[in-house]
C-alpha cells in the first residue's frame, strides 16, 4: 500500500483551503471517501490503496 507523504497531505490541505472546500465537497471532487480524506487530513492514516493515491494525485495535478 502506498503511503501519502506529508508534502502531499499539506498540498491537499492548502488547495482545499484556497478553494474553500469542506471534506464532503473535496470527496465529491476527488472521488475519495469522505472518511478516508478525514483520516488523512487529521493525520490518523497515511497508507491508502493505489487507486486512492492516483485520485488524489490527479486532483492535485488538475488544480495546478
């Protein structure tokens, strides 16, 4: 299972703040479970499935 780096989590937090998204809205945009996102953003989890990592990476890439 891939590990989401601190750099990536900080980038997600930063972009989420810039776009003023709550976790539910972020979930809809990324296609990642609200519960998974909540755990990642609260540093309760760092390991995710491959498809979750790809979805988060794709979402961040589209925001650039």
